C-alpha cells in the first residue's frame, strides 16, 4: 500500500505487547468455565473493602473530569513515602510513566540500556522515541550492573533497572545498586522500576524513594497493580527530583489518571492491613509453589516477586497450550529470551494446588519422571 511509505518503520517492526490471556477469552474459545488465571502477576485476593466503597462513592461523579493534577492523591502519597508532592508524577499505570520518561529523555540516536530478560515495555518505549536499545547479557538471569556500566557511552541517556525484575524475579541488593549509582555518569538517567517492591522483603533490598536525595539522576517508578490489587483501574507513579517531575508533567496527557483510579488508590494507601496480609499470603504461596515445582523435577529461578519462572524442559508455549486446555492460564516467556521457561503467578492456595496438579499431568518433565 502507498500509505506504508509514510509509516515509521521502527513501529511497524515492533511486536505488540502480549498480556496474559483473559479468563473470558479462554472460556469463550475453549468452552471452559472453571478457569484459574496465574499469568499476569495480579493480587489473587481481589480489591479490599475500603477500595470497593471508594469506587462506589466516586462513581456518583462520573460526568465530571477528575482532578488533572491529582492534588489530594499526590499529597497523601508523598506523605506515605516521605517525599514532596512536587517530586511525583501520576500515571495510567507505571507503564504510562515509563513511556513518559522515554519521551522526555530520548531522541533519535540516543541510547538506552536494559538488561537481558527485562520488561518488554522498556523496549517499546525506547523504540517509539527513536532511541537505540542496548541489551546487556544477564548474569544468573538478573541485571549485571558492572557490565551495564561498561556499556555506557557518550550517547547513553537512560538505563532501566527493574528491582525485582519481571519476568525472572531476580533482585539487585544495596551492595550492587549503590556502587552502580555512584559510578554512573551524571548525564545518564537511571530508572529504578519497583513494581514488585512490597514483595521483596529482604533486609538488603533497596528502597528507591529513600535514594532520591543522594542521586539526582535517579527516577523511581511504582504501581498499584500488584500488591494493592488495583490492576484493572490502572494507577502508577514516578518519583524523582522536582525538576525532572516538572518535565514529566509537561509531557503528561491531561487527565491521564481517571477519577475511579484516584479514589481507589487513595483508599488503598490507607489499608495497610490489606497490603500486609497480601505479602504474607504471597510468601506462603511462593513456598507452596517452589516446593511443588521441585518435587515435580523442575528448576525454577528464585523470585523476590509474586511469580516464579521455571524451566519446563520444552518450548514454553507447548506447555502453556496444554495447561490452557485444562483451564489453567500461565505465561510463556519466549519473547523475553527464555524460550523454555514459563512464568506462573502466585495465587490462592487452592489455585496454586490446581496449577501443580495440572502440571503433574501435562508437564513434559514430570511425565518423564513418572515414566522412569
């Protein structure tokens, strides 16, 4: 078509982001009603009662535009994490903020560095801005920060570090992150993506918000889609210096966070019990899941998130398809450079048991163990 000559070839070459398969789609395609979804790293509990009430109350004003600056939510959020509201940028999920950062920092020819097996949205954001993506090989499935530092050039503008990382679950401790930040040239911005921060409870795990005063080129992103149980309403935020937040807010679309998301997030911020209970549930579920995988003969990547990736001994999509027919949705992660791995989210105890039971029936490795 003649119009193709007017299309950005970088965009045309991109593969669309593939979310976890929705329950409704599986039910429609396969005629299955009893479905367990463990594909998208969601909180399996559902939203808390305070959040549900806040959404119901906010729904009475749906004919009105939301507060474009999110004044009340910013103020409460800043108080909660110990920052100034001027340091915050609100987003339609943290993906929105990641895209904003790329648009503010990058231009054609500028470089952005990511680790192998890192979140695919980094690649999408960089490519759409005309930036050049530099992928540094992973070390034990995680970010090799010394190698990423060596990859920095005069053209480097941006480095993405997910901590913990999706989809591998690996994490970067203080002892590795702080020397990296201290050595990074001042002309390079670093994004510390903390979408799964609340699940990473090791004593030596960094808290990015507390580092902003020491490192003016640091940008932290977080989300309410995981431990807060608000994946459907889409809310995330960025924390940075006030000067950089001002630039992000210049590029931000008007009303990018809707009223229901702001009301739900404000209520979730004050529901510490819900968050703490979710972390405890995840810890128990992680033990159940990893012990079950080991018992079935599968090697898994130790995870600090609310999911675990394991080597299924065959192309991950083959196992995904067989499990799908049994009503269990997981996530094949070949697009992340892990063709023989599958990522499974931590669910409720009964959902985890359902996954392990189906895996024992249809998994190539567990079948081989049974036959031998």
